[in-house]
């Protein structure tokens, strides 16, 4: 499943505002020799302004999670399935190393037992010739414990929490570093392999099967104004990873982007 031909170039920083910002700056500074950035991954031990979709802050302190951005250059002008492919890649890697079955909340969040463990932020930069270079930011929580603010600890969890009842039992820095590196490399390899896969149907099938909203009542919030929302049922996810919802009136809409919350 892994693309062994994809050579990774991992750059690790102690502190960044956001790995997506650093990756974007690198992309913009390399427009004339863009191919040198293939397989580049920007990693930060901590982010001072980690962010998610709609500009929300992403909690990113040192040793609590893994924060990284992949650079993805492709020959097509656009790709609908980038975030869905990354979500499936993260889900597979968590299953492989921790035997945990995650759920995916459309469009970019990974959940374990009702709590968010990972968020994905995909952004584009226009390259020479009108193509788009993608920055794929992944924030994967390792530990969420009582050092986290309450609004985080009630809604988020870490993958290592499941095994240690919330205690930080891996104190050896070398081992923690190796765990992080293995996860980053595995997620990157799985992601690149899915992004290049000729048949996208299997990706969407897996994405839908892991959905925690399909068939459920949800609240749909506009991306522009969070106070603009309505109730609906999540009916389907299309081949382009769009969400089909049905309003109480029976009207059906296909959403390209929005934020949804579960009841
Ligand atoms: C979300 O929750 O909506 C997405 C969160 C994405 C967080 C990651 S951490 C690495 C990269 N850098 C950022 O500033 N954001 C992404």
C-alpha cells in the first residue's frame, strides 16, 4: 500500500507559528524550482498559532501531539479528494499501529469514541502555470490531559490516552521522538499513495463507512458566519466528498463546504 518510491524530506523545527504557514512560505519561495519540494514535510514540536478550518485555533503544545504539513504537487489543476484521502490515510495508520477504529467527521476530523483526535487543514498555493500546490496540515493529538484547557479536554482526546488512562507514561524523549517519526512517515506514505491511486471509489467507500454523521441529525453551520445554522439529516457523501443533507422541509442540498456538528 505504501509508495516506497516517494522519498521524504522531513524538516523538524522546535517552534513555528504554524507548519502550514512555513510550508506555504517555502512553496512561494521555490516557485522556480518547485520540484525540489516533492516529498517535503514540515514538522514543529509546538505551534504558537496552529489553526484549523475557519481560522479556529488548533491546540499545539510541545509533547502533546504531532503537528506537520505535507507538500503535495500534482499535475492536475484541482483535486476534490485531498482531505478525504488524508483522513483515510490517518485512519488506516491509527488502525495499523494502535488497533483502534476511528470515525471520520465530514469533512476533516478524525474521532475516537466521540472525541476529536486529529484535524486536517488543506490549503492551496497557485503555482506558475496556474497549477495548485497543496499544503496538507495534520494535527494528531497524542495526549490530552489535565494540562489542557477544559474546552479542549471535554472535546478532544489523544491516541496514547487510550492506553495510559490519561497519564503520560512515555517519558523517554528518544522513544517519543521515534513514535512521532514513525507516525509522520507512515501517514505521509499512505497519503501520497492514496492521492496517486487511480481508483478513487475505494477511498470514498472507506471514508463513508467510517463516517460518524451519515444517517444522523446534524447542525450545519455556514463557514462565513457560525451563527448562521440549521438542522438537517446527513444523507450521503458523494464521489467528490460532498455532503448531501436533507432539511426538515424535505429539501435536499449538496454541500461542498460547511462545518457540521453532531447532536
Ligand atoms: C481543524 O481542526 O479544523 C484542522 C486542524 C489542523 C491542524 C494542523 S497542525 C499542523 C498544521 N498547521 C496548522 O496550523 N494547522 C495544521
